[in-house]
C-alpha cells in the first residue's frame, strides 16, 4: 500500500527565512512525486514534480524539492520565503503503473505554512 | 488556461436529502476526479472517470454515486446525505499522459445538518 506522511501539520517562519517542509513516502513501485499548494479559498495547484533523473527538481516561485530513494523522502525547500507563500502544501504520490492509472494520487495530510512579517 | 469550475460553491443540506455537486472542465481531459478534503486527511479519492459514460470507485466511494454524461461534465451525487459527509469537495481533471498533473476546481463546501 502507498502512503505519504507529512510530519509537520503547521510551520511558522519569518519572512526572508529559509524553509523546509518534510515529506516521507512509501511505495512498492517507482514513485512519481509532487508538491501541490493550496492558497486560501482556492483549489490546489501543482508546484513541482519528480519523475526520474536529477533528484533536485525546480518548481515555480523559487521552490525546489529533493528526492531521496534511500530515505524515502521528498522534502520541499525555499531559500527565502515571502508572506504570499502562506498556504497549505501537500506532498503527493502517484500510483503510477501499478494501478493502471498514473493519476490515482495519494495525498499527505498537508502542512500549513504561516509566514510572519 | 485550463479551467475546472464547480457548483454550487457552498451548500447546506438536511440529513436524508439528495445533493448533487457538479463539475465542468474546458481542458478536454479524459480523466476527471472527485476528492473530499478533511482536516488531517489531505484529499481522498471518491470516484473518478476515464471518459464519458465511465465511472470508477475510488478509495472512499460508500454513500456516493458519480455520473459522467459528457467529456466536460462530472457530477457527484449523495442520494441520502449524512452529517459525516460534511466536507469540502474538489473536482479535478487530468491528462492521460501526465502522472499527477491534475487541475483542480475551487472546491464545494457541503454542510449536512
């Protein structure tokens, strides 16, 4: 069975500080991993994705994530956060070929990020 | 710009009543999905569809039906609504060839009293 764990339900950082949001996954097949962001009163938007290759992937708005197979992790990072980054961030795992559908997704519980001025 | 629109955005229903949540996409995607979002659970898949006329059960289908009458429209139906179905529901569409690249609507908040 697949699972995604985001150990931090809430993270608070000061504007301009660096950020890391943690994500651990469990998958019996090749993992396809994503970070989605949900701004207040909006739907989810894709932030970045990892399929294969370079373990560090770049996303929008200066976000990046690093895939580690040995640690089963896919942590999200940003060098300097802005108040507009305040949102809920979801780490997401695709079932991939095992289920016959790439788009059956397993979501983590989400991490609510608050950026203080 | 990809677009998924949901209606209604807010709904208050009574226990035992019928609720229909509608979703329309202009992306021409074959795949559409209904999720519910609850605190501490992330999003959980209720039903999905590979195209017009098809519906498949997701991870938590009990108490829900789905209907895909056309490429553009995908509905979620609660025949006998219960308070446990109070939640925020998201519709999404996705391409066949892009793992995980889903486009979400803005959500429908359902309260069952």
